[in-house]
C-alpha cells in the first residue's frame, strides 16, 4: 500500500534517532512510548486467536531504535502494523500536540456540514456519532466488516453516488483498505479519517481525498498505558488524551 510506504519514508530518519522505551499490546489498543517523550496509540488489530503466539519472529523492541517498529508498517501482519502505527503516532506526538482540540462534537458537525437530510456513509460503526447525527436529522448508512454490517457492493455504491459525507475509521489503515475505500468516494463528498488510531500526519494523505483528520493525542502517559494494559476501549483511552481535529483541504 502506498500510504504505508509514505509513513515509512516520512518517519524513517527520526525513527533511527529515537528509541522505543515502552511497548504494550493490550486487547483493545496498543501503546508506544519513545525516548523523546512521545506517546502514541493504535487499535490492536488481530484475527481470531488460534493459539498463544499472535505473531512470529519476536524481538524485544524496547531500548532499540524505533525504526524496528516503524518497519512493521510494511508487514502483512495487521498486529505488527498495529505496533507500527502506535509507533508512528508516538514519533508524531510533538506535532500532533499542537493541533486544535475538539473537546465536543459540535466542531465536527460544523466542519462536515452535517444537518437535516445530510447523507452520511460511515465505514466503521461509531455508535455515539450515529446517535448524534440522527438527532441532527441526517441519513446514515453504516458498513463495518468486522461486525458483519453491510456489504462491500452496497458500500461502494453509496460512496460513489450517494454520500455527501464519508466517515472512515482509521482502523482501515490496519487492514489495508484505506486507499481502496477512498478510491470509491465521489468527488464532492467531504471525507474524514476518524478514531484514536488516526495518524495526524497531513503529508501522508496529500494524494488521497481526505478533508479532515480526527484523532487522539495522549496527555497522561501513565493513565494511557494503564488503560491499555487493562484492555479498555475508546471511551476510557480518550480520558487520558485530547481529541484533535485537523483540516487538510
């Protein structure tokens, strides 16, 4: 995938200079801390467990250059890409910390122009947002492959001919579907990549039809790692960070 190559090239030099201090693979999220003070998180993506070993070729990355984790963004194993994406978010921590906060969802509604009758295609089920958009009178079509909601054929038809707003989960970066999905989006649609895993890296998305990035920047490293170790999900993880929103175009 081109975007994986983009991430690698953008962070390769820094990753050679910065060490991984901590790596934690939780059931819900993965967290990485780097020697320059960065903390990054990403969704822990894996298929159904068939044994105790979740990925082959174990090497302890802690105390070593972050390049070892960054390289895994090019792996075919989604769990290894989870570690790499968390590392990318840690390497990008300082830059992402300067982006504007979206403490509530009113800014999201205003930015995407969501109101009565707005047609929204949501790739990845965000239940709180569904409730919010329905209160605004918007029309929503949800597709979530992991939860067996919707079909690929219906999704692509909605993306190309129906949707005015496309909300795409950043988990799509972990199953390598981001570019394929965005390739189906109509030219007039307003598109946002959303979720705690979202890498707030504008250059990586320069050639893709993404209008906004919305992610989570950890502000409490200890709380974040504890929440990850305890297998919690998005509502808890976000208590130890700030939600940020960035307009790309």
